[in-house]
C-alpha cells in the first residue's frame, strides 16, 4: 500500500479482560491485552517490546469516547506465504474504542485491526485512520442527501456495490461541473428534466 494511503482495516479476535457475565471489566491500559491471543505468550512479549501506543479521549455527540491505538512492526509471527500477499507490509495496528453514552450510560467496546506500510507510530497512524473515516463519513452523508442512498434496498448479488460505484461516479461528475449554479441535488434534478443539462454534466469539454 502506498505511503500516502490510510491503513487498511480488517477484523479479528482479540481478548478483553472480562467481568461478570463476560462483560468488559475495565478499559485496559495502553498496550495491555490488545494484541493478546490465547496460547501465544511469546507473541505477547515480542509485540509488547516493539509496541508504540497512543491513548486519546474526547466528548462529542452525546458520548464520551476513549481510543487506544497500538502499533507494532514485530511481524515475525505472520506466516511467510501470507506476508507475500501484503507487499511492503511494515506494521500491524489495533484501535480499541471505548464509548459511553451520556444519557443512557450504555457502554461499548470495539476493536479494529489494520495492516499498513507505515512505520509503527501509534499517534500518527491514529490520525490517519481518523482522517480516513472522516472522509468516508462526509462522502456517505452527501450520497444520502443527493441520492437517498440509505433507502436503497438492492441486496441481490453485487447490485449494492455496483449501484454504490455508479452513485460515486455521478457525484464526482456533479461536483466537477461549474457551469450550473445549483446544489448537487438541484443539478441532479435539472439533469433528469433537461437532456441538454445532462449532456453538459456528462461531457463538460464538448463544444456547443
């Protein structure tokens, strides 16, 4: 993965300290138990020796959130054949998010894992991951407002992915157009009613 890209995410098992009824007892300290896998004590020790950590918290949207980011370049435990599928792999990252809703007091813990070509700088990687999701969330909001994406019920086969790709292509064309002074939703509506407007958006360089 190029250095300018954000880390790539995947999900996997990761053990939490448990309290009554298997619920998380407390948020771990940075680096505590996040990379632990049952039956691999050598991995635990090696990963913690090469571990970069960052612990951040904030309050927003009616909740308190704490994010623990851990990164390591101790990758000897990954099978050589699997490493070949990830050229340039340099670090493994774990982001553990602890959230508590202010009104209900409900608590949740989520762990996400990333593979990256970046060095294991937990603070920097945490920033890149947050920037990536900020862009994704903003794009989703625009797609929902402009194309009512959340109401799409296509589920069969690859229909959902294909339609999502087409919506993003259309969104890109609408944003690139500077000849029509209107909102994205307004441009789309006008293009549906007037073929000359549609042609202007689809073929911006075509002479009239």
